[in-house]
């Protein structure tokens, strides 16, 4: 019977299952007709009316389950010949299969369905139905024959007197017997042909499965007692072994150690015993020794007899694992950057208020020195006050350096020379009980950097090394030239292609564990005792190198010392050496200066300082008052000294309104915020003169004199 004349009956209480089954049959047997029923009684009635070639029957149904439906079908004289195939996703165990056979089913398929197997089953069942029909016809024929024979015997008794009638009847029976024999032979021939077709379909299915086994993109193999019986080409590609090198060998060949082999085996078979299949993530060792990440899934060939072997699939997830690790690394870098940004914002705000306070203290200290004679103890006290304030200002600059908000003065410099000139300072810093070695490379390492900040990096790393070697040791600095390419960036996760000067700082101290290494660049993180460290040293290093487009890496283990590698991009040929402006001594004047400052103490010290040096000062405490005073005396004011951020009106607003009256008025801006903070927020144009607090009176006086003595205001001033 061809697929075009097939009539199938599907009985399932789930409409979605019926729809899905019809779609599968339409795909594999497009000419077949599929009837459907949502329960057992309706299915039996439809089978009686339609006489389908195959019945596809679900087991678990309400009211009348599949087993009862099958019993009734097989007990019906009109329906017993129709083959029944159970389809189930739940009752797949051995007991359910036996039950299916006991109630008369010819087939049993577990969901999800394999389309090739389903098609083979349907075709084979159709042949079985044909054989059953023939069998029923033969039974009917034999029943008729028995009836006829019975009738003949009765007639024989009646016609016993006539030999002629008896011989004629015997000839008739002989002829019928001969015909029956011929019919039976024909039926047997058809049945044999049907069986041959079923066997050929099975062989075709096996060929297809073998083809899938060979060309599947996933590694597939068969093991029995953990000995490899067969593997596909993908397993060979993944491991580097040929098929002949693997077949017949223990699966241990895939593992780096026996313990890994045994551990995977225990876990795999535990899962198989628990849920019928086992999936384990493990490591395989290739023939060349390379380690790869594998997801190994195993299913027994016979769920009731594991000794028949296990089919496994192996998926190489090495690239995925590497991508996950790279993603985690980038995530960690993002988190670190965000932490630096948050602390940077905090540091910028703290610096503003702190610098205002320091400027006032420094200013009053200088005024106290001006009023004290040489040898006066008060002059010494003032000097100590100013010195302490300068140290406090240094701490502020370190805070701003690590968060990239400090003012940087970069120039082209020779890195080897810079380190060489810093040797004496570093030697004093680490102490006499440590050996200090400096090994410069032969190359001329030209970089564009702020020498003060690079020295700060070296000082912080030296301090870190000194504290790690309380019992003495060796502190060494070595320089080298490194060409960074795409391969280096991909392997290490940082940098851009180009040439880098590398400073390698090594100590023989106590070293660090993994947890410490992961946090050493966090601001305020320290392993030192309370009072011995601020936790900012390495954060400052990190911030300075970010500003210089550089990088830092650390290598350390407990008891093995520590090595920091600092990467600074080499200077390009067009970057010239910057010359520092010559130092000018401060002097006063007779001009009139309008000062706007919202900090009362700072306003007082500026007024006292400028007045002491001959200037006429108009002091205002906010922007609105400054504008009002300027309107009153616009013609006599020579310079505006304005804090940028003030209540009511900012320094920029004051300048704009003043220049609407006097376009030529000169200005110096000042602020406790870093210059980068001010410029990034568009609060000040780069052509305006600017002094950053804390500023000493001498530096402020020099800046005022420079602006007043020059026609151009293209001056960028920094604290003295």
C-alpha cells in the first residue's frame, strides 16, 4: 500500500499533540490522511466507521486510557486487524512497554518522536494491517470451507446411495482445496514481500543514523565499560587523535589525570541511575597536551541494561568559556572604573572646601611672617604652619591625581634619566636596610609625562615595597622597551598597539594573596595597621597612569615577593620638549582690584595681603554684590579676582555683566575645584587666567602682576 492511500487515526486528549502529530505526518507522508479523536470511545467509533490503516494511540487519557482502548479494539471482530502504535512521553519505562504488548499493541514509540522511526513504523504497521486483512479473509474462507465441509458430510450421508454424486462431490472438494492452497501461497508471498519492505526500511533508517553519526557537528561516540567502541570524525577533530587511535582504548585517554576520569565516571553514572541520562562539564586533554572545556552528555543504549553500552555526545565549549572569562574581566575593569569615578567626584568636592581652608591658613601664616622679625619664635611657628599646610595640599593633590582631576604639567622626558635622578630620594625613602638596584635598558625611553607624578608613582611603589620587607630585602627597578601588538592586547586584556616604556619594580617581600591582589588599587584599601597607611598609595598610582594613558599590572604570591609592571606609551616624534616658564619674584602695585570670594576667612586674607602690597581692594562676598560694586566704580577698577562658584551669581556671570560695561576689564579666576573639573563642566574658558587653591600669597601676587602687566590674557596660572 503506497503512502498516498494511507489512512491514520490519532487518539489523544491533547489538541496540541494532535496538531503537532498531523504536522509531522504531513512532513514525512504528505499524501497520508490523518483522522483524530480526543478520547477513547470516540476513537473506537471512528475506527469502526473509517477502518484506518494504523491507529496512533496515547496512553494517558481521562476516562478510558490507552490500554483499555487497545483491549477493546483487539477484542472487536471488526477492528482487531488494525495495528495499534502507542505514542507517549510519560509511560516510557519497561513495565509500560510490557503492558502495551500484553493488551495487543504492535508498536511503541516514545516522545519526542524521531521522524524517520515514525515513518518506518507507520509503513510497517500498514503492511501488518494488510497481512491481518488477508488473515481475516483466510479465516472467513476457512470458516466457509468448514461450513461447506459440514454440509458436504451431511449431503454425503444423504447421498450415500449414489457413488456418482459422492465422486463428484469429492472432485469438487479437491478443487476447492487446491484453490485454497494456491490462495494461501499467494498470501504468504505477499506477507514475505511486506516483511522484506519493512526490513529494507529499517536498514535505510540505520544508514541514515550512521550518516548523522559521521557528519554531526557535535562529537558522538559509543562506550561499553568505558572502552571506546566507536567515535565520529568530530571527536577526532576535537582531540587530535585518529579513529584507529581511539577505538578499543579506554576513555581515560581523554583525561589529564586518572582522578578526573574516575570523577566524571562516578558523576555520569549517578545521574544516569537517577534520571536516565547524565551531563557533566569537564576538561579533556588533546593529543598535543592542550586542555579543552567539554560538556559531556551520556545516555545508555538500553535503559534496563547498562552493560550494553552508552552513547555520548561531547560539545567543545572552550571558546565560550574564554568569552565568559573575557566578559568577566571586562566587567571587573568597568566596576573598577566606576569606583574610581565615584571616589573622584568625592575627592573633587572635598578638595574645593579643603583648599579654601588651606589658602586662608597659608595666607594668614605669610602675613604673620611679614609681621615677625628674624629670630622671633612666632616666625618659626608661622613657617611650621605654612609647611604643614603645604603637606596637606600635597595630600589633596595625591587624592586628585588618583581620580584624574589634578592639573598635570606634562613634557617630553627621558624615563631612564628621571629614575636615575630619583635614586637618591628613593634610597632615603626605603631605608638603609634594603638593597636598591636600578638597571636601565639601553634604549632611549622618551615619554610625554608629568615628572612630578611619575616620581610620585615610583615613591608610592617604593613605600609599598619597603613596608613589605620589614626584615630587609632587595628593591629593584628595571626599564625596558616593549612593542604591544594585537596578540598582546588579546592575551592580556589591556593596552593599544604601539611602543611602551616598561618600568618593572620588584621586591623580595612577603607577597600578596589573591584577595589582596584583586583589591590593591581600590581607594582606601590597606593591609597595614591603623595609622600606618591611608590606602591611597596604589590608588594614586592607578589614577596617574590612567591620566598618562598607561597601565599597571601586579604579579605576586605569598612568600614570593611582588612585581609591578608600569606601562607608559612612548613619545611620538612630533611631541616636543616643553620648556617651563621662568620664575618671577612677586611684587605689589597701586591698582584697584575687585575681589569676589564667598569664604569669609579667605576673603579677609586676600584683602589683607593685597592691601599690604599696595593695592586698593574692593572686597565682596558673593557674585551679586560684586556686580553692584563694579557698577559703582567701573572706571577705577583695574582687575577682577573672582571665585568661580559662588552663591547668587557665579564668577563667570560677574565677568559677563562687568564686560558689558567695561569690555577691556582684566580678570583672574580662582577656585578650590581642580581645573579639569571647572573646564569639563564649561564653567571657564581656557583663555582666562586661573589660579588653583590653595595658593600662597607670593604666587597670587605674581599672578596678579603678570595679568596686569600683559595686554593678552592667554595665561594659564597654577599655584606656587
